[in-house]
C-alpha cells in the first residue's frame, strides 16, 4: 500500500490501494521510484524543476545538477511519469502550474 498527500494538508495521507499490475507498472520505472523517494514525507507542493533537480542529483550522485539534465528530466516527468502517478492516485500533478 502506498500513500499520497491529502490536498497538501498536514492531515494523515489517504491510503491508495493498487492492483498488483499497477504496483509493478509504477515501480518498474527507476524515475518513478526516485520521484517517490524525493517526495517522500513532503506535505506541500513541489515545483517540477525542484523535483527534477532532486532526481538528477540521485541519478548522477551529485548535489548540484546541471541545467540541461534537469530540463530533460523535467520534460520526462511532465509528459510521462507525473501524469501516470496522478492517474494511479499517488499524487496530484497540475500540468499548468507544473507543481
């Protein structure tokens, strides 16, 4: 069972029940696993660029990520991973505000 934020409030997160197939689809992607790691325990909204920088830092093992790498990861997150995770109910992603 995974958890998602409850509209950014400090209330306890709602439990999200995933099927076995959904669970495997979610975790097959390293980038989605890193997204969960970066966002873990966060109760406020996170800017897409901030999330992408955290993922690049983990993928490349560095603290200061280069801007081109952050932009590539942000595009991938925006078009592929965050919509998928939103669809599964694990997080809420607003593509207009990129948060």
